């Protein structure tokens, strides 16, 4: 769990650094075994979505956390990054509204980045 908290904090910082919008951190430890946290963020364009993805990957890899799987990078509308303890979803605005992961995972607990410090 501590490793997941650190990874979530680093991913949040990487998303914030590249101006990701509406960054949400959802603690899913009590409701799923797939990860400890989901991070969800929005990019304003395909190029910003890709920049957010690349910054998260680079930041976590520099800290020794390996990417297990990446999905959707070519489309630039919804990219999923699976680091094991955390899963990062980066959307364009239209797809974020359409898929509404916050509603699907509403049983999780939304946490602030300060809680991860």
C-alpha cells in the first residue's frame, strides 16, 4: 500500500506538471484487487494526452517503477497505463465524459494528493 501511495503521488505530480486537468485519485483498495489507486486526468488535445502519458511513464520509471501495460496510445483519446499498484487513465474531454469512470468506481474513495504525502 505504501508503494502504491508513492506511485500515485508521483503520477499526480507528473500529470500536474504537464497541465493535466481535473486530476482525480481514487483509492480502490477495498473494492478491487487489480490496483490500489486509479488516477484519472484529462488532456485538451491528442498531443497533450501523449505528453501526459510520456511524463507519467518517465517519472515513474526514473523512480524504479515499471510499466506493465499501455493501451490506447495510438488513438490519443483514452490511454491506460498499468503500473500494477496504480492504473492511470488519461482521456480527452469527450471520452472522459462518455466513459465516466468516476461514476463506475464511485464505491472507491476520492483522495487528495495531500493525503498521499
